[in-house]
C-alpha cells in the first residue's frame, strides 16, 4: 500500500493532499503603507512600542525570521494598534538602520559572535566614575572604538567628580576631540548640575548610556528625568564592582525631544568585529595619510613604513607637528586597545 493509499475506493472519503503538494506563492504582502512605531524596550519576546500617542505591546511576525529587533529600531506595525490591555500589535518589518552599536562575545561560547545592542542612536555616552568603582581607561578606549565603528558621536561623562580629579581623563579625551561632561551629586559642588550640559548635547537626539555597574548611569537619568525613578545601587566593597540595578535596556523620552537609553552595567566590551581602519575612518584628516601605508598595515607604532608617521613629520610648523604627534599617539592607544580586545578578550573584564 502506498503512503497516500487509504485502502478504500469509497467516493465519500475525501483525501486531503499532502503539505508538500500545496502551491507556494512568491508574492509577499506589501507593508510599505503600515504605520511606524519606535521600540523602546524588549522583554522576553515582547516588544514595547511607542506608537503615536500611546504605548503598545507587540510580537514579531514569523516572516521576520530570527533576526533581532533591538531598542531604537523603527518598525512597521499591523494588528491591534489600540494599546488596550491584553492586546498585541504585530511587527511586520524593520526599517533600515542609520547606525548600529555592536559588541562581540568574550567567553568561550560566544567569542567573536556579534551582539547588536542599540539601533539608530546618534550618541554613545560613556559613563565612568572617578572612583568607586575606579576609572578604567582601557574600557573607555574600547567604548570609543565601538562608537567610531557605529558612526556615533562619543561623549564621555565623568561622574562622582567630588571624589576624584577628572583632569587626566579629560586630557585623554581632548587629544581625540571627544566631548566630556563632568557631574557630581554633592550639593554645592561646582559640577553639581553638570548633567545640564549633557542635556544640551543630546536633546532632540537618541543617545545610549553605557558603563560598568555602579558608575551612576541610573543616578544620571534620575537627575535628567526625575519621573523615571530608576533604581540605584552601591558598589560592592569587596570586589570594587557595582551591582546591577538596571536589569533591562529601556529608552526614555526626553522633555525637549529625543530619547536616552539606559542599559544594564557591562563588565567588558568585545571588539572582534571591528577592523583597525574603522577607527582611522573616524578621523578625516588621516584619510590621505593611510593611502601610503603598506597593505595590511595595522597603523601601530611597530608598523613599518606606516603613512601616519609621515603625516606627523609633514606638520606645517613645530606646533602643528606636536599636535599631530599627540593626536597619533592617542589614536594608536585606541588601536592597541582594539588589538588587546581581539587577542585577549577576557582582559576587557579587568581593565
């Protein structure tokens, strides 16, 4: 008896065709006219969406496959868009992203695997405390590299300025042309209202805050948006590390327009996905200089015949040469940090 033979000739018995014989159309629905929403949080397969003047809960359409949808994505929606309790909208497509902040896995299971953190952000605000937990320059460098790779503007925000001198970190940032913001929670301190400068820099844009646990990201957001009431926590006095108080990534709307994205504290930032030239591309004045570099030049100090060394020597005068030398030293510091992150990813946890 064949697989489809049901053993009867009775015409009243209807035989359903096998699934493999059903015709499959190549025509796909056109979602171009569907309304758009903004993903402001993701929680276990449910997507929190800002749509017009209301908040929706949504699920991803099966047609989108396994590709990730992240905070910051702009998506097309259909289904129930009322926002009423126990209703679900459906995400049917994801708009093209203007920027993507990524980091690579660092442990044995995820090493080299890229993880998309945030989409469509304009700024990466690297939050670091002057102490408790201590400043980790290597971590700052890696975040800068990730920002350049994502084509986002980096801003370094130094918190707890009343507990340490920020001058050294500021000088490191200035050599790269990176904007710094200094803040303190101490009443009466000269930088007590430093967060107001940050508001000026990011209003009307989308910005993501990244940093170790305990550096003050949630405290900073509470100063900018008191109604957010983000939980804050202390640093573990034994390990010197902060405790996670933000357990999920969430975008919060700014009063003057734009979004600020709070992220859980991270202890490392893998960069296996970044190429050295991506860092160089962030500095337009070096574009012509690297054209004279040998193929596969890593642009480090040990590189032979690197065009960046010639660029330094070509300074118009002594002051320009000094400026170029300092600039190149800072860029090479980032490249060394990138090299270490790729060769020894576990060290991203400690520095």
